[in-house]
């Protein structure tokens, strides 16, 4: 008789409960920050390129430090590294609050101080992600990895539903000050929750070679895993070209003629869709993972094409909701595959490479969206990106047949 599937097995693990509670709190805070910063910068500049620069300001330090951060996460205590990084995020929230309180002194006709704080936040996130991801795999049994990844993704997406909506409402009704106060408090709560995790560092595996070898071992490992590498490349190029969340303030303000509250709803819509798909994934095992991954990424690209053509607020919200549903399925597949295929002592470095892919696609993708909107126009640039996404799906399916044939992960 087959073993009964328990969707709540990971939540019975106290350390994992502290882990995802901290993750939820800091995600709420950083999503509030992203929403308020985007609206604040566009209100100051009225330039779509400035929204792209916000993404670039966060992505550059994140990507430049990522390989070293992964090396550090495998070398030192992962819990302490994550706590330091979360603490820096608390400071960043306080700095954005200070800039807003002293706007006449710091933000009069310029936005570079905001870019500076966003850059510091990106650097902190570069060290947080590999340390936290690797620690997350250590505190749960291997046989529950897929369930833990689904819960982690689900609660992250839940926070990403509430965070943007809350950020938009706080900004729309009370201004940026209260929004940054709430963000800072949430990040501080995340710090306290993460500190409660009972974690014993595993003995260090013997050094693989020179510092150069250690910094690049994650890349070399991925090159030996065609399914994993293909999944990462698919995510990189599809989100880089296919998604345009950085342009939402332009669609809302100039095309749909709505306000910051609408920005909160639209930023929350993809995450709301992701929560819906997470509920389904927690209740059933995911089979035919490879074909499902390709179908979901193709649907993601189509959602953005129709979004660009939409002139209805609620139709646009619905398309973003669907995009979040299909994107979350691909996130769960990629994350589970990475955790199952990577040895424990390499998780920090391989997770760092994974975060480069994600950071490149999201933050650098935001810069690409800003540049494309400047050159092609907002609507045409998003349609073009969606078409490129469909092309990426086709090329990846042809070039990496092993990923196309990937079956159940558990």
C-alpha cells in the first residue's frame, strides 16, 4: 500500500516553522519597500528608465557578490550570516524612512540616495539567500524536501500578496513614512524569529582547492546537471524578457489611469495566483515535471502579451493572477530539483549561482524593461518580451531534451 501523502509534514518541524515565519515577515517588509520605492521614484522622475535603474541598483551588487556569498555560506555558520544580512535589511528600512522624513534635504530633485539604499539592500540579499536556502535544506529531512520547498514558496508568495497591497494602501492613504515604519518593524520581527532556529553547523568538508575553484564550483556543478541547468536558463531568459513588473507604475498611471492603491493590487496579483497554485501543489504530487515546466513558462509569456494589450484594470489583474499561478509551479519544480540534486556541502555555492539567475532575470530584467520601454514604447516592449519568452521555451525544449523528459521529482 503506498505511503499516505502528508501535506503538513514540514510544519510539524519547529525549526522549519521559525524559518518560514521569519521568511514571511521579511518578505512582507521587502515587498512593501519595493512597492513604495517604485511609486516614489516614478513620482519624482516621471521617467520609465528610472524604474529600470532601481532594479539595476539592486541587481549589480547582488550579482557581483553572489559567488563569494555562496562560498562564505558553505564556509561559515549559515545562521549567523543570515542574521547579519537580515539586520542590514532592518537598517535599510530605517534609512529609507530617514530619507523620506528629510525629503527636502535628501530628495530635492534627485533620487540617487534611494538608489544607494536599494544597492545596500541588494548586497545584503546576496549573502542572505545562499545562507538561508542552504540552512533550510539542513533543518528538514531529505524525504520532505519537496513538501518544504512548496510550503516555503507558498508562504513567500502569501507574503508577496499582502506586502504589495499593504504597501500601496499605506502609501496611498498615509504616505511613504508610515509604509517604511511598517517595513522596518517587519524586518526586525524577521530577525528575532530567525534567531529562534536551533541550528548546529555541520562539520566543514575539506577545501576543494583554491579560492577561484571554490568560487566557481557551483557553476561547474551545474554544468554536470543538464536538467537543473536547463531549468535555470529557462527561468533566466523567460523572466528577463517576458515579465515587466517594473513597468506597472506606468501602466497604472498612464494607461489605466489609476493610483498607488491599484499598484498594490497589481503587484499582489501574481503572488495571489502563486498562493492558489501552492494550495493545489500541497495536496498532490507533481508528475511529468519537465513538460509541466515548459507549458507553465509558455503560459507566463502569453499572459504578459495579453496584459500589454489590455485596457481593463480587472482583466489586467486577472492576467497577472494567472501569470503568478503558472510561474509558481515552475518555481517549485526548479527549487525542488536544485535541493534534491545538490550535495549538502555545495548548497551555499550552488544556491548562489541560482540566485544569480534569479537576480539577473528579475532585477536586471527590470532594467531591460525600462530601456525597452524607452526605446520601443511601454506596450510594444512588453509584447516583444512575451514573444521572446515563447521563443526561449521552444529553443530550450529542443536543446535540452533531458529536461523535457523529466518526470516526478519525489
